[in-house]
C-alpha cells in the first residue's frame, strides 16, 4: 500500500527542504518506499478535514490504509520500524538509535527553533539583539556537546540510522545562521547526510513542488 503524506503547497522556505515533510520524504526514500503527497494551503491545513488527521492543523501527516499519523518523529519511527535500513537489528543498538531520535527532536531542535522564532517574530523588539545572543549561546552549548560526542565518527552510533536522519534535518535548520560553520565536524556530518542518494531524491521532490507552485 502506498502511503500518502502531506506537505506545504508552497513552502515558506522556498524549496530549501527545511519544513518537516523533508524528514519523512527522506525516511521513505531511504527504505525505498514509494509515496504520494497531498499538498495543502495554509487555510486547508486548518480545516476540519485536515484537523481530523492532525489535531494541530500542521504538516506532515502520514496515511497508510486505516492508519493516520501526525508528528514527524512518530512518522519516521513508524517507517523505520516497518522497513529495514533505518534502525539496527541488535536490540541495544536499536534502543540507542531511538534515543538519538528523541535527542534530535527533544534536546537539539528546541533551542534551534527558539532561535529561529526569535529571528522571525522578534526582530523589531528593543531587546532583540540581547535575546538573540542568549538563544545562540544555548544553541552553541548543544552543538558543543553534540560535536564532542560525534568526534571523528561518520554517524552518531555506528551505522547511519533514523537518529542521524532526524539530527541532520534538525541541524539543517541552522542554515543561514552561520552557527553550524563554527563546528567543522557537524558541518561535515550534515554534508554526509545531504550526500546520501535518498536525501537527494527527497530534496529534489520537495523542491519540484516549490518550483511548480512558483511557475504556475
Ligand atoms: N512537532 C511537529 C512535527 O514534528 O511534525 C511540528 C510540525 C510543524 O511545525 N509543522 C509546520 C507547520 O505545519 C511545518 S514544518 N506549520 C504551519 C502551522 O503551524 O500553521 C516547520 C517549518 C516551517 C517553515 C520552515 N521554513 O520556512 O524554513 C521551516 C520549518
């Protein structure tokens, strides 16, 4: 059965692959699962039909037969559980890969999103520069720790896993901030993720949506 995911009809990131459908597309590409995409406008995302799938009126969602899921992490986990290639077979290694999935979404992404929201919503405030410096220091603390743990390894814990997939997509949200460039090991880690053929296919697919919406 071919799953259907939802994505922005016109992504505000202009095809840079920063919206959270990208991680789901990438996971599906890694495991070789074809998928359909239903594109939504901002107003469609808030209508009852979509809220029945996603209580918060957001993308991405995932439908497969009588299963409907929301939350990109839960969707990637579901894909990783159902297909080989994104989680190790060994039970302990698998548990550690899942821990990295949570770490990406629960420990590393929040300070990155806090910074991003400040740059989008708080630029006109008198205290903006002071707050931005605080938020960027919080991001740097996490990146210091992550970079130390990664060291010279290619991936966070052995072979590439769903933990790496999520962590790379989270770190990419720093694009344009200049912060990631302060961390050569993490920059190389993100580049390794982006070099994967499955990543490229997912990136091209979401970019094609933006390109079509821009010419149409
Ligand atoms: N925790 C949920 C998940 O992981 O699935 C969060 C889902 C979420 O934030 N979805 C966003 C959304 O639907 C799109 S990805 N927003 C519309 C709304 O809430 O009304 C977040 C996002 C949006 C845009 C950019 N960008 O332009 O760079 C990056 C990330």
